[in-house]
C-alpha cells in the first residue's frame, strides 16, 4: 500500500508540471465545462482546434489550481468547478475562442467558463468578445493593404512631381527653341 502512495504523488506532481508548462507556453487559455460531451465529440473538438494551433486538455481542478498558482495566475478558482477542459492557444489568441464558439453551435452542452489572457483572468463574456476579433492573418492582410495604399499614394505624388518637372522643362525647351528660331 505504501508503495502506491509515492507513485500517486509523483504522478500528480508530473500532471501539475504538465499543466504549468501548458499555461506558460500559451498566450491564451480558455476553460470549458465539457459535461455531456462524449469521447467522440471531445475528439472532434480537438480536431477543430488543431488547425488554429490550439489544443484542448481535460484537467483536474485541484492540480490546475496548484499549477496556476505556480505561474502566478490568481482568480481562477471560481472557474475550476465541475469537469474542466482547457483550450490552450499559442499563436493567434482569438483562434481558440473562435473555434470553441463554432463548436458550441453544434455542441450546445459545451460551455465556456472563462479564460486567461496574458496572465489576466477573464470571464466568459470577454472570451466571447475575443472570439469576435479578426484573425492574425486578417490583421496582417489589412496592415499590408494599408501600407500598400499609402505607398501607392506616395508613388502617385512622386510621379506627379516628376511629371510637372518634365512638363516645365519641355515648355522651357520649346520656349527657348521658339526664341532661337525667331
């Protein structure tokens, strides 16, 4: 009996370490209540999150509290009630929120409890607003479009200035030719 106890503690320690690594490595962590989801549905949810560079893990609340405290996240305890799965996003902070919102349309039993963004705990309503943000690719495309539009305008101004100089020189040249011919 005493031989199993240390293994159990060691295993819990490993789980806490893993949750801590997930929290440290993620830009955003979104806590969900997955009560009512089958294993198959949870697997499908994992597949929906994967393209966004996100992953979801079922966690134990007590171990998550300990890992969150190690990372310096306070205020997570009220969300750590009932079955909890956390979606971790590494690249685009809005991507896992969007993927979870999309999944909730077909899986209404999936409930967002809240999340952590930049070490700050946020309620479910803020996660919903986060889902409405444009993706990183959309923001990059908008930025490139804005820069391209500004550069095109600048090139147009430069072309206009050069054209004016050319027209002025041509007019002066024609004027001088007319004076020499006269």
